[in-house]
């Protein structure tokens, strides 16, 4: 089946630093999504990208849908302690199901 | 709106026991999904439903069953629990964007 390669697996950074993570796939997707998961909770949508080449921001978060439709990145600027969590990319194809394929996640730890 | 509600939050099962994980949503979404999340992994799709009365298998359906008799409810059934089913289970629903429940942590011993 389709697989997503998400990197890095984990990051340990200083508060105030910028963060970058990315996802690649061997097959194309129509939509790329980025989620954050806090401990004991389900994933929460951060950014959705619907068009190849699209660059979208949500506060300190910026994400891009790769032009080949096989990759996406997420940047977090000026990280703060509440950014701690696991970030997942997910690819979605069209069709009635709209099922998501998830990456394995990037665990972000922030040192105050 | 409560969103997507999952019960129970935690459960320990013995090998061979059965149980039903409950999921209900109050957003009138047609699409509903069950995912499992193993440690250090992303979520994998078990079953999904595109509307009441319609269900289909996802990537990892073996050992599970689902039903969708109403728009609101999408229970997941484990008939003969096995240690490999130890995981965190997430239910989700969507119109366009997904809304996830807070999960059920299941341990099979």
C-alpha cells in the first residue's frame, strides 16, 4: 500500500528556534494534511493543503504542498513550550472514501 | 456539539475475550473511520463507513468487525482479543476535514 516517509523521527530544540519537518511519498496525493497530537488525545488538524505548490500559513506554522504532489513540509517558527507533541503528515486521495495515509510522526520536544 | 465521543477511554482484556469500542458523533457526518495507533507509528485504517448501512475494510481489518446502523454511531467489535490488538484506537468522522475522538487505549493480556 501507499506509505509516507516522515522525517525527522524526533527533534529536541531550544525555545525560540525554528523547526522544519517533511514528508515524502512514492505516489501522489490530492491533499496533504498536517496534524498535531498531544498525549492522550486524538490528532488535531493544523493545516490542509489542496493544490500542488500551495503554501499556507496558520499563525507560526507554514506548510507547503510539493509541486510533484509527492511531498510536503511543515515549518514552525519561534517555537514555544506548548508546541511539544507529535506531528503527523497525512496524504489523502480523492474518491468517495477520502481515506488518510499517515506518516509515522515527528516527536517535538522544546527546552525552555 | 460534543464532536466525536469514544468510550471507554481505557480497557484491559484477557486473550480470547470480546468487547465493543463505542464511537458516536453529533455532527451529522456521513463518513466515519476507525484507526489504530501502535507505539511510534502513524494511524492505520481498520474500517470505514460512507454512510448508514455501508461499511468497508481498510488496511488492517483482520480481527475486527463494524456496523453502522445509524449516522451517529460506528461501533468497533473485537470478537477474540489477541495481544497483537493492544493499541490505541481512534474513531473519526468527517464532512470535509476529519474530527478525531480522544481514543481508547486497549491492552490485551
